[in-house]
C-alpha cells in the first residue's frame, strides 16, 4: 500500500466506493468470497458494495479498512493511504498507458453525463407533475 497521491485515479470524481473497495481487495490478493468470509457477511452483500448497489455500515467500513490495509478516508473519498493506480510502479508500454488515460477520461465524462441526466430527469418529473396538477 502506498501514501502517494492516487486521488486522481481513485478520487471521488474518477472512482466510486465500489471501485476502490474492489481495487483494495484485489491488491490484497483476496477473492470476494474470502473477504466476505473474513468480514462475516454474505458474498452477495460484498458484491453489492463493489457494484455500488449498497454501502456497508460504519463498523464494516472500519473492518474493511483494516483488512485491506487502506485508510478509511481513502475507501470513502480516494484521498489518503490507498493502493497504487493501475500502471503505477509498473513498466507499461506507452500505448497501454494511453489506453488507461483514455479510459479514465471517459469515466469522468460519463460520470458528468450521468449527473446531467439526473438533473434533466428531475426537471421532467417536476414539469409533468405541474402539468398534471
């Protein structure tokens, strides 16, 4: 685990809690089943966390942080002691690094579009409600 600034790759604008949880689990070389067993939760529960369908309670967050050797802050926000971003510490060819950079950029763009979609959906629901009432 490292103390370097990985907030760019795993930061709140680039990754979700589930992304960081999965990355930390993989860096710890644990399967989902192994981690679920060590936490005392069902495999489906852990999968829900990694897929951002649900979030763990505070006591499980503390356990996750300890078991995966990452800071609680990093798990929640991507800032603090976490895992290396893909490609860091490894000699990857330039074209692979370019692909990783493009994927990161696309993810950021997609997140912004999803946020915009939510705003438009809310405006539409409000307008339809006003027109019906």
